[in-house]
C-alpha cells in the first residue's frame, strides 16, 4: 500500500522578522492619529470676473480670423508672409491660456 506523505517543508531564508523596539513606541506618545479622512480646506474662489471669458473668446476668434484672412488673402498687408499664421496661432494660444484662469 502506498502512503501519501507530504513533502518536508522547505526552510525559508531571509532573516528573522523585525520587532518593534520600546523606544519608538515611547517616542510617539503624542495624540493618536485619527482614522477618519479629513479633506484639506482650500481657499474658495468666487466666479471669474466677466472680462476673463470675454477676453478668452475674443483672442480665439481673433486668431481664427487672422488665419482665415491670411488664406483668403484679404485685409492683411503682405499676406504672403507666414508671420500672420504665427500671430494667429499666438492669439489662439493666448485664448487657451486665458481659459485656464476660468472658474
């Protein structure tokens, strides 16, 4: 008859478990930490001034208008220059940056 034997347990290497010293427990004798989550209090900001969204939409629309008029080749002096495109993209970027200030 065959008997079912378990294999011998393998020995784990890695050292002894660390123990807490009494010093560290005595050093932290202050009040116990709360287990409840308390969110940070933030300074509340009111709504954005009216000029922020107005400036944002004005810059974006102005940038789109400059790019459009550059491609149509009207209303812009020296429209062959690509500086108009760079200026239009700059206006759009200014509108996007202003949008980050919107609350």
